[in-house]
C-alpha cells in the first residue's frame, strides 16, 4: 500500500515536472512552477526557507522520501531499473562513504567559491533538466509541430509551430554523457548514483540518519532469507546484521512488499540501535573526478551559408534568398533581465535549462564558456528579447534570474548597442534604411545624416554650405543613445546586414535601471 | 430579407428570366439561354460567348486565360516551380470549353510563364490558328531599355511560345512613374517604331498596351491613337472602381475613352486578384441572397463581361475549380440587368470598400524584394484576417483573444518570420513596381505596427 502511494505520487511528479521542463507555451509554469522551486538545490540557492524547511522536515519524518518522489532524476533511475526485468537483482554492499563525503565537501567548496555550474553537473534537478531540455524537449516540439501541421490543415489555431534547433552541442554531449553514466549505474545497481555521487542524496542521507520513521526489521518474524536485500535498489540492507543503512535508504518500500514473512515494517525507528558507523566525512580528497575533467569542450558551430547575390529584377515573383545571421564576437556576455549581473547568474544558476526552454524568442541558449558552463546566455541571431516577455525571470527556481514585471523588464539595461560603420546599409549600399531606429522599443536610436555638415532646415535639407539638397540624396545613419538602450537586441536581430549585423549588443557585467 | 429587398430580388429574377427568353446574347450563335441552374451538371463545351475583334475578324472568347497565377509545386530544393502537368490539364480543359485567348508576359512567374504556355498549348493538340496568344514587352528594368534588348525580348517570346507570330502584343504596364519610363522604354530607343514595323510584317497581328497608374500617360496614348493605331488596349476595370475620383483607376473613364475611338477593350483584374471573391461573410450573404447558386466571383465576371466593347476578360485561374466556375459564368454570359448593374456599382461597391483591406491583388510585380520580404504574402494574410474579422480594433473587441491568436499564429504560418513586415527597411524599391500604386513600405509598417500592438498587448 505504502509503495503504491509512493509510486503514484512519484509518477505524477515525474510526468508533471518533465512537462514543466518541455513546455514552451508558458502554460505549465502557471500551475507547476512550485515543483521546480521545491527541488533541494534550487531552494538552497534561492534561500527559499519554506521549501528547505519542507524538505528537511519531510526527511526527518520519513527519511529520503524526497529522493523517491520529488527528485525527477531519482524516479528516472527507478524507471530505468524497472525496465530490467530480472528478479532479485540487487545485493547488499557497504557504503562508499569516502567518495560520498568527498564529493559533498568539494561541491560545497565550489558553491562557496561562487561557481554554481560545477556542482550543477551532478545536482540531480539540473542534470535532469539538461537531459530533458536537450533530448526530450526537441521531440516534444517536433510532436507539437506535427499537431500544428494538422491544426493548420483544419484551420485551427490550437497549436502553433515552433523552431527546433540545437542550442548547444556541448550541453547535448554533457547531457548524453551523464545520462549514459546514470543509466548504466541504474541498470546495474539501482540507486548507485544517488548513494555515491549525488551530493543532495548524501546530504539528505545525513539528515535521514535522524529520521523518525523508516523500514524496521521484525526480528521475531525474520527468517533471514535475504529477499529484502535482493530487492533493495539502494543496496542498504545487511540481512546478516539485520541492519539498514538508513542514510542510503530512499524509502521505496520494495523490502516491505517483497518480504514473505511480514518481517519488514514502516515504523518508528527510535528503538533501532545504530551499529558502529562504517564511514565518516573525510577532508582528504580522493582527487579522482575523471568525469568532470574529461569533459572536452567543443566549439560551437556557426552555419555559414554561401552568399547569394540578388540579381537585378527583370521578372516578377519569387523570393530573395536570405543569408542566415551569424553570432557576432561579443566582448561581454549578455544575461537575461532579472539576472542582476554575470556574477549573480554564475553563483546561483545550476544550469537546469528551464529558462532556456521557456524562452519563446529563441534568445537564450546554454553557454559554452568554462566559467559559466551551460548557464543561460543571450544572443540575437534568431530573435530578440521582446518587450512584452519576462518568462525566464518567472520560471527560474534558483533566483539566478529574479522575477521582474514587464514594466521593470523594459527598464533594465542588460547591455547596449554598438554600431559597425562598414556593415551599415546606407554606408555600404548607399540605400536608405533606419530599421533599427524604427524598431527600437526604447527609442534609443536616432537617424542622423551621414555626410558631415548636412542638416535639416524645416522641410528642407541643406549641406554644410547651406545649399539645399534633395531628400533622396541625404543618407541617414543610426546613432545610439547608450543611456536609453536596454540591450534587447531588436536592432541586431532585424538589421538587414547579413550574416553579421551592422548594429549589435555588448552585455553589461552588472545590469542597471534606466 | 425585408420587403424592399424582396421586391428587388423578385424583380431581378423576373428581369433575368425575360432577358433569357429573348436570347439576347452577344456573339453567341445559337442564342439560346435556358441555362439557369448552371452549377450542376457538365460544363457546356459549345456555349461560350464570343466577341469579334473587327480588325481581322478574330472571334475571341469572352473568357481569356491569364497566365500569371499558375499552380506551383515544390522542387527538390523546396523552391516553388510551375506544376506543368496541372497547367497542361488546365490549358486543354479551357480550350475544350471554348477559351481561345491566352495572356502571358516574359516577366510573369519568375520568367517561366511564356515557356509554360508554349508547352501547354503544344501539348493540347490544338492548331496554332485555334487560339490567340497575347504577350508583352516587359522591359521594366533599366538594363533592358535598349532597342537590342527589346528586340531580343520579343524574339525570345516567340521562341518560348513556339510560334512565329504573336496575336496580341502589349507594351506592358505603361503609366507607372509617368511618361519618363515610356520614353525610355519605347519611344527614344525606337522600339515602338520597330514593333509597328513587325505589325506591318504580320509578326504582330495586334499591337496595344496595358495601363496602370498615371492617367496622363493614358491620355497621351489616346491622343496619339492616330499615330500608333492601337488595335486593342488592356485596362483594369471592375464594379468597385468603375467610378473613381482618380481617373487612372476609374474603369468607366478608361473604358469610355476606348469606346470613343472604337478600340476593343481587354479587361484585366476583373476580380482584383481574388479580392472580389474572398470577401467577408456579410458580403457573401449580400450576394448569395440575390442568387444563392451563383459564386461571388461570377458577379464580377458578369458585370464586366456585360460591357459591349469588351473583347475578352482575363482571369488568372490557378485551380480547376476557378476555371470551371468562370466557364459556367460565360457559357454563355448572362448580361446584367440595369438594376443589377446599379446594385453592384453602388450598394455593393460601398459595402466592399467599407472594409479596410489593402489594395493588393497578389500579382507579385513587387517581388522579389531585395531584403527577402514576402510582400504579397503579408498583405494577403492581412486581408484574409480583415475579411474573417480577425483584425480587432481594440482589446475591448469581444473576440479579441481569439482574433489575436488567429492573426499571429496565422501570420507565422503564412509568412516565414524572416520574411515578415518587421524586416522592411523602407528602401522603397518596390513602389514603382506596384500596378495598384500601393505605398508598400507604409502599408507594411501599418501591418507591423498592428502586429506589435497585438504582441505587446497595447492595442
């Protein structure tokens, strides 16, 4: 019975949180945003006291039930292990305490050093987020696009098409690698990852040692058949000693369900005498974390398309080829409004990719840079940070991107536009343009004459010698008021100069309000 | 239906019946009009209405086939190409049902139209003398202004059309940009003189021009009729613009100038590129109440076909169903009563003009836009939304949420994002190409402002 309740809740949580991660319409977040916010690491980084108290209390009452129900990575491992249809596949093994505590200490150290992404590589929620974001979300979007095509056929607007694109090859590789490691471990030994690598598992394990309730042997009934141990995915039941390593137990209930003697109960653990602990936290690092160091960084690929020149128009119809935009070389990173500063983002973001999947304008993508690995960064080749959108700030569970309203968002300066003379259409082609000024939501761009001394006199244009010149002879170029520019990238994204825009955005280390 | 409408309705029916029994048919040989329920059953092959061009006695079908809006399909690279197989079917079907006038241009369909027509006509199995070919000197680009380029264009037309003479040759779309381009394209380089020589030699059987835009150019052409002897003239006319303050757009003015000089009239855009058939439900009801079985489009064709000086009415029929509907309308033509004519010119025109659609006929003369925009795609989407009631005036509109979603999702479906109105840089290169004199950049900006307001929720 207990197991059934646990299983139902676990599946419900797992499905909903996965939906939360893949949803691009913003629907899920309105109802399910709390599911990301009660995840342990996000709650810790956001200093979300309520959520932390909830998890700690839950663990003190019922052990690591969190790992079996709330943690999506844990449930995913259970699902993988369940696929292996072999009976009695587990056996007891002693705790790898040195490894567990070393990792916990190291992760705490990286957090103290204000680098959240290193821990983020193994934090359960962000690991799961990356797997879903890179592998599941594209499939979800493709399925949506299929439905959109059907809807279009029936003239319905129930679904709309979205772009599916590879946001970062590095994030994909990292996600696939972690998934492979975790899957193999889960297939072979159930919750090995949770009980050796996962720092949240280790920490909750420490807390659960004080847990009020948990599985307890009924020594009078137990015939030491060992069936419980053979079905314990945490490998934490020592039948010979009748001892359960509660720090590794995830409260799955398998042992109780399998016991034919009814000798295992969920009950009060106060009477249980702990045998001498088999391991302690060790300050001495093992120094072996090949997983992390072996991650080679691959350069992002830019799709450079062959340039097609537009021939002079002699016939009607047809569409001109459009050259794809390339990412400019920015000196400084642009981070989303609400993230306060590069530093704040770096120290608080566990790279769960929730914001990246939530971005409806294809602006956010995982960073490839080492000091903020897989954390979100902004670029404007596919869209720009639209003035009516604040979704990333609404979904972030860790306070790396703090909630901002639409009004606040349009007053936050995340960067400023920079003009590149030689690429600008009026300079390069001698044609009038002004699209950037036209589309700037902050009215931070004005058009001024390219030619020196040319000025406007009522309805007329005059040159430096005050001679009137025809309107069409006057070429105007954009000038930027950096004080007003909010760095939204409308100018960069819409600039007709391709593949590189004549106007692009440089980020600000610390955001300002204008 | 109130009493007045009912009386009108029954009056019309009676008048039509009377007309039908008299068998008043322009150039129709058997003159029998018992063809009322022409929406059912097979399309007659021998009832097409014909008009006579007095010059050489050409017996021209009142329905002409415009070779500009051809059906497309995707090639291996995903680019649009003409669906020649379907085009051949349409061509053969039209010929089989009495259509004998085909109007093309070197500029149409990315330059593929003439060749496509040549193939289709040859594949139809009909003799060259069974049909008339109209094509044009479409030397719009300054790079084509010389006499040599003009002659080369004409010779290429013959080659593509697999023939050694052209029945109807037009100076393509004079009037845009005033007299300047006329001088540059046809007069100063001696090209018009050369064309007249070809007419003498019989390689061009009829020489004329098509007109859009500045009425001064039209008046100049009329004033010089004695010199150039226009054998026919192609104008845009329909009931919405029959009377227009701008003479260059007024079908009535253009038409009457030709009648005065006994010049046969070829009509283009009788349906304004479909804008007079894709109308709001309210307007559909307005038409259907009068004749529930007749298509909305048929009114436009009957209207203009009823003008006696009209030689042929061009229609760019993309789909077989368009062709079938038009064949039914004109096999034979049932002329409008005077009452029906007034009803179209006044009540109906006012009603249609009350919708804020953009005057785009989707002719694609503006394309390709050098910055990649799909200009007609944007306008067609906008007009479609106007007609469907999906262009809300404010957030207070009662269908605002639904209309907003339909507009925005439909916009992304109809026009790829990189080709939408927000990419227009206002370079104004499209403006001289538009036969409807639309200020394209301004209209694009209007559409984009609307889109921004929908997206930002500030409407």
